[in-house]
C-alpha cells in the first residue's frame, strides 16, 4: 500500500471511529415506556442520573427488589425486600418504605435498615409513599393504616356513602424522619385521610397528602388539612411543579391528572392504565415518569400541554 493510500485509510478509520463515538454519545435519552419487571410501585432519579424503581413482585417474603434504568437497560440494583414502595434519593442514598420499615441503599447496592417498626412512636401498619422534606434534611412517609377495611369481596373500594366506609378506622398518619433516624408525627390521624397514600411538599413547604380511600388531595394550610376541588379515589402520588400546578395519580382508576394551582380545575394527562402508581416529577424534561404497576411498565407522561 502506498503512503497516500495508508494516509487515506487512516483518515477513513478515524472518521468511522468518530462517527461511532458521536452516535453513541448522542443517545442521551432513555426511550419510554420501559418494561421493568413485576409490580413497579415508585420511581426516582438517583446515582449518575439513572432511575431507580421499587418492584413489589409477588407475595413471597424477600422477593422484592429495586431496579435500575440506565442507557444500558434495566438491571437489578438491590434485592431482598418484602413490598418496597415509595422511593427517594437523598444525601447520596436511596431511601424507600417496605411495609413497616425504611431501607437505606448506597451507590453499590448495599442495603441497611434505616428505621424499623419498633422505632415509630405509634404502631405502623402499612408504610407507602415517601417524599424528601423541604430542607432536604429528612423524609416524610405515609402509613396507610388499616387497609384491610377499604374493599368489598370483589376487591373494589366501598362506596363513600356506604356503612362500611363509615366504619373504616382512621389510623393513617404521616411521619417525618430526619437523617439521624429520629421520627416525629407530621400529620396525625384525621377523618379526611383514613388511608393516606401519597405524600409530598408544596412550594411553600406545606404537606400534601393523597387520601387513597376517600380520594382527597389534601394540603395543610395554616395547620389544617384542606382538600382541593375534585375527587380522585385511589389517590397515589401527589406533587406540585414550580408554576404551582398540582399532579395526582389514581392507582384504582389508572389515571393521572394535572390540577391548575389557581382554579383547582383538573385535566386528565393520561388514563387507561391498569394502575397508575407513584410517579416522579421531572419538570426539566416536561414529564412525569409514571409506573403502571400491574402492567410492569414505566411511562413518560407529558405535562406541558
């Protein structure tokens, strides 16, 4: 091969390498929906910008897991849990609820019990959603209380005007846990939320609660729980964006809504899901990342419309 031919060959090889590198580098987005496994419940953004999803899986003790979604695909990040649910990323760790305890997981997938059932000031029955507090120095977690009374023999929520609905005990609470593991009651039992599920903090630092059985979107205003307009039975995740709009999902109805922060009028963003669970608000990308638990998928829901 002549020197000129060798030069051309080297140039061509360099161009091909650059093209391959550029093509791979440009794939900056994960394509949703993503199938993640059995019963995804909650999702957050964590280590190296990847996403982490709690998988409840079956009913066997210890079969729950946390999956990682990255550009490389879906992998198991940590396992050995019972029914992992609400998950957040705080202080370079993942924190998530699991029936009556909170787990803490580091960037290598090593797990430890952050707080356990005996650490709570009142008996906890069924921990669910988790949210980072307004100062990023702790978390909130919802205890749903007595979930066994919510449904009839067909696994449907009792009508709100039924005698069974009126007999459901108000045992649900919202707890605050600081990074040292100290637990206090942030919101005590209340008839507006016999079974609280979703929890979050609004732009003013007020507590937001999604009341699963009654379908209330509740906000603590001047220290009092106050419902927004509308009913969202099976309420799961609750969030507010920087513009003041609220978001809420319904596990039972397979629907997620956007609520105008001023008029409180709601608009359906997505429906027809099997079970809309605990979403992650990714406002910089104009979307919610929403687990459809019974379908085993994570959807991207546009919030800019």
